C-alpha cells in the first residue's frame, strides 16, 4: 500500500511563511517514511481574508500606517517557491472555479481545445536552444509530460473559457516551476530569476497565453503587542494594526462565513495526491476545515487525520462547528484514526477527545514558547514528531 500526506496550513498563513513551514513538514515526514509523498494545500492567498476595498472601512486606514504591502519582488519570490514545491497549485485553483457560461462555439469546445493544445504542444527550435543553453532540456521534457498529463490540468480544463489565456499561462508556469525544481533536485546550478522569467515568457507565448497570473500576493503581517497604552496610541496606528490582525482574525471570520472554498481546495488536493491512502495533517484553522470536510463528505482514501494546535473541539462544544451541531456525533465514514496535538501554552489549541468521545485521541506537548509564538512552534518540536511517528506506526 502506498500513502501520501497532505499538509493543510492554519490561520494567517500566506506564501512566505507557508513555504518555510511546508519545507520543515516535508523533511520531517520523509525522515519518518522516506517513501511517502508529501503534498501541501495552500489556501491562504485564495481563500484568506484581505481588504478588498483597500481598507476603506477602517477609519484613518492609510494615515495610520495601513496598506504597506510587501515589495512586488518579495511576493514573486514567495509565489515561485510555492510552485517549486507544488507546480500544479495555480492549476488546482483554476479547476475549482465555476465553469464558464455555455455558448455557441465553433469547432472544438474550449475544454477540449485547451487539452489538445497542452497535450500536443512541442517546443519550438528557439525554445529548445534556450533550454539547451540553460542545460534544462531533459528536465523540461519530463516536466512538460508530467504537467500535461496531470489531474490538475484535466480539472482546470473544465473551467476554461473560449480564450483560455489564464489557463495556458498557468500551464506554462507549472512546467517552468517543475523544470527548475527538477534541475535543483539533481544538483544543477539554480536558474537566475530573469532567465526563469524569460523562459516563462517564451513558453507562455508559444502556448498562446498571456501573462494573466492568478490574483493574490504576500501581505505584510505586523506583530502587535498588548494595547495597554493610551487609546491615542492605537488610533494613530489603527491602519497598521488592522493589517497585522487581518490575516489571523480575518481568516477565521471568513472561514466561518464562507468556508466552502477552503474545504473544496483540500478535497481537490487529496484527490490529486498519489497513493492508495492519504493522511491529512492540518494545523490550526486548517484542522477545523479538515474536520468539517471529513464530516460533510466521504473521502474513502483519507483514513488518518492529525490536527495540530486546532480549534475543532472548542467550536463543536460551543455550537460553532459548521459540519456538526451538538448532540450530533461524527458520521461513520469519518476517519477512525484521529490524533489531536495541543499545547496548553498555545491559547488557540484545544482538546478534542472529551467532546468527540471515542473518535479523537489527544496528545499534549510543550513547545517551550509563550503565546502567540507557541501556536507556530509545533513543527520544530521533537515531541510533536515523536507523537506523529508513533501514530503512523
């Protein structure tokens, strides 16, 4: 039997912090089970909270330091790192969009035309020469075959419109990311950013795509201390404080109101993961979403759930868990193996065994950090990985 592990991040996480955490999680899992595939589910940029009108609801937002986003270059670097770890990420998001309105089309339907263009594409002599110059020809050929035949491309095809510009650009980006990642894995020198971008431009042009990348970027999270000084101090900084609190508090509020997008992205990531069985490893709000999804839908391949620093137990006890209301119990199809790891110093972590009797198993650890640092310190704690390793045996 083969197995994959799908990691779901928690509240307030965006590309840069996700990349760091996912790298740690993947390394630790592979130390336990080298043969297992580790996939990530990055939902923050697409389904996390943001000020869609530029913070106009916050009095004095700009004047008080709001809206100071990260540099574009930093955002691009973080986004590429996501794709190096998961080349199909943007295609997976496209596959979750609503299908375009049906209309009169000449020739092949958009989905078939898109798949035909991707699967029959062959690089031009100019592009081949560029790849040879970079020493990436073999990596590119393998990446192209893998991406073209991936479930992410098939899913994305169902939402393509008659132009398909954004979809083809996402294919090009996935191929370039997989190419660079493959070269790095065999120890080749890293391709400089401008050369990578030139390769992407050439490939997307040949695929008849335009540079219409998915929306989303890295927003600066500002650490705030307890507001114990005069109210004026907080008012003068209200914009920057709002920026800092939005990713964590806003993600929770947005999930409670419109959580289906997060759940469906987790489901699609599980569906795309290889192997006979899947272990879901979910942190914080990601654990809540995982519990909701597994309670609402039957995912037969998911037979193990590990929640870390999560709030599912609290939300169920106070009647705020979307999938289940007390006194209803978890359905029979919910995974029988559920490990819930919590730290009493992490004020966002809660027990689950007491409210999900006979279904969840609690393990208490100490991350050795005060709150809020305790909430993100699980992944470097040997106690956590000892518990995970014992659970997976």
